[in-house]
C-alpha cells in the first residue's frame, strides 16, 4: 500500500511491469547495437620493438594481406578462444571456425593460435 502503484489491481500492475521491462530491453538492445557499430577504430600507434618483430614474423609466415588489427579488447570465453588487446596485430589463418561459423575466425597472434570474433578485426 506504500508503493506508488499499490492502488492498482494486480493484472494492471503486472502489465505495467512487463511493458516497462520490454521497453528497457529494447533500449538496451539498441544501445548495444549502436555501441558495436560506432566504437571507433584503434588509433595507429608506433609499435614497440617486440611488437614490430612479431608483426614482421607474421608477415613472413602469412603475407601482408592476412594481417588484421584488433579493434576492441577480446576476452576469450570458450575453449580455443584467444584473449587479445585492442590494437594487437594478428594473422588470419581461416575465416571460419570448426563448425563452419564465419563469425569466428582462426588467427595466429604471433605465438598462440585460436578463435576470435570476426567483427572485432579490421585489415591492418
């Protein structure tokens, strides 16, 4: 009775809560979609000597057309997933995972190899 909506009949209150949750969910989905598409690409920064050696090694093994840069931090959550930092350079090995999913790519990170979301990579 002390709640602002305490005077409402239960079915009306339930409907109001469901509508509010649905609207909030839609707003969250829109925000996530906007965030994924608007996040700026990493700023190109000079590579430190160790990173430069790694990039040269990747180029010699895989060729320059296979190099990609990580656009946002990636936290591997499944077996064989890599955890990478924004700005890291990787080489594309396969543009598909073991189940034929083209949204996960197999990459060489200059040592460890594993899968990363394709949408978080851009050509280097």
